[in-house]
């Protein structure tokens, strides 16, 4: 089997402000020790007022385009994966399109939470496979700090802000995307959600007073489904690509919780040195976490031709996904 598409270049953007566990200790009843041992997180980046989603997304995209030797004008499509858009209307992807002067690109948003980037990658692969598009920008961007309740210690310690972007183009060799798999189960929607601000509970004084515009999470329940689903989809992706866990050179999981990543790694039987983790510095950036991790690997010179990367994610919806890429 030959791949249809490949990631040609990557870029990312983190807002400069860092929020440490020590600072969180002053805001809610928590401790650096609890956060580190239960999640693996030491610090996360938090956006300032002018660093909203389209701003971070545009910076990450400009870097990826520059590395691909392209400009916005070369793009056929922009898939902007986010659950923290600039505003309800229009799509953040359209704002990014305007920023990049990507005049011939069709642009839209995908709301698949932490699985967003893998949904976007899967969409890009399908459009390239059918010949409907050539140059596709897939962005994962979140500014979840705007939706985090800094009185709720169970969620405020986890999330961080950031953006990652990938330029996806037709494959011209054995390197490329060998498999993508995406899944959803809406019956578990209330495991992780923001009740207010939409058409069910529109923004009112009442919805604000009741804190309905903040993230609510059943962390414990999510944890178990996350491990099970990420394990299952990893096996499906490997099967699809005709590979086994022993063929994986690098496992790049969505950075939700270091204990989740470790449990998935262990179930798959991937050696410790073959998993990538940056959750200690970046926290959980939802749809941005995998492209940020890939961009870090690229800048560290760790992505070598012929390496097999297994990407796997799980998030609100619930949604999950996997991808097998030969670099
Ligand atoms: O991005 C994809 C979607 N998100 C996820 O996949 C998240 C999955 N879940 C998790 O990462 C973990 O469940 C959490 C990190 C959210 C929580 O860790 P946990 O080990 O599952 O803790 P828990 O919810 O079972 O809570 C254990 C205790 C509770 O106290 P009691 O009832 O035992 O007295 C909590 O109130 O820890 C308490 N607790 C905290 N203590 C200090 C919860 N949050 C904190 C905190 N600091 N920040």
C-alpha cells in the first residue's frame, strides 16, 4: 500500500506566559506534588487578552507554510480544529484564511476536542486521496484558559493554551500517512462539556451566575474510557497499516495525563524510550497537543526519514482517533 498524503511541514505557537503549579497553589486548594504525580504537569502556557485562537493559529500556520516554502495563496483548504473558537460566528478557520491571504482555500472548523487534529488529518488525507485538494493546512488550536473555572481544582490544573499546524500534501514516496481512524460516542457527552453559551443554555445573567460557561469534567470516568479507546484504536491503525507495536519508532499520544499515556504505552508494549511526552511543560492543549508535540520533535531533529509514528488521541464528545505515519 502506498500513502496518498504526507505531512510536509510543521509549525507551532505557545503564548509566552507560563502558569506554574506553584502559582496554582495560590489560586485553589492543590499542591505541586498532587498535580505532578496525578497528571505529570509542572506548568502550562496561558494566553494574554490579545492571544486568542486565530492569533495563535495564524502564527503556527505561518511557520508551517514558511517551512514548506509556501504562502497562503498555495492552499486549497484550511481545516481548523478547535473547541475554543474566537467567537461563535464565523469559523476561526475563515479568520485564519483571511490572515494568511489564502484566497483560494476553503476554510472551516472541526469541533472534535482533543481528537481534533487527528480528525483534521483524516479529512486532509481523504481529500488528497480523492484528488479534490492538494495543499491542505491542518491546525489544532485551543485557548481553553478562557473556559477554565479557576475555582475548580479538578480542571484548572490540567489545561493550557497553544496551537500547532501541519501542511499536508500528496505523498511522492513511501513516506506518508498509512492509516487514519476516527471514532465518536456521543452517549458519553457529559463526561466533558461546557453546558452554557450555545443554543441549549444561551448566555444570560443566569447562565453566568451558574457558571455554565465553564468546563465540567468527570475525570475519573474519562480516564478509564480514554485508556481503553486509545489502546483499541492504536491496534486498529496498526492493523490497517500492516504493522505491529514493535514497528513503532515513536508513540505520540495526545497529552491528557501522563498516567493515561503510560497506560496506553504499557498495554501496547511500546518501550518507554519510544513515547513522546511534553505534558510537564505544556499541559493539556486539547486539539493542539499532537501537532505541538510533532513540531517539537521536528525542531529537536528527532523525526528521521522512514520512522513509524503512531499518533493517538481521546477527548470530549467523546471522540478518539489514531494515525500511522511513516516519516
Ligand atoms: O483531554 C482528554 C480528556 N481529559 C482526560 O482524559 C482527563 C482524564 N482524567 C484525568 O486526567 C484524571 O482523572 C484527573 C487528573 C482529572 C484527576 O485525577 P484522579 O487521580 O482521577 O483524581 P480523582 O478525580 O479520583 O480525585 C482524587 C482526589 C479527590 O479527593 P477525595 O475525594 O479523594 O478526597 C479530589 O477531590 O483528588 C482530589 N483532587 C485534587 N486534589 C488536589 C482533584 N483535583 C485535585 C487537585 N489538587 N488539583
